[in-house]
C-alpha cells in the first residue's frame, strides 16, 4: 500500500502496514517509510 512520506516528500510503498483506529473512530493504516524510517499514515478504509 502506498502512502505519502512527509520527510521524503514523495509517495512510498508502506513497509509493515497495520490497520489501526484513530481517536475519533476513523479507520487508518500505519506503517514505516522504507527509505527514511519515518511513521506513515493513510487515513480511510484500509
């Protein structure tokens, strides 16, 4: 799954994606950027 990395400023393929639920109850996907190691989020249906 692809997500936007804020540090690299580019779309990257998310490494080890996990389904999560945010505080407001919305679904999201959380993973790690393969280039820089920063957390990545993709909000919405995962």
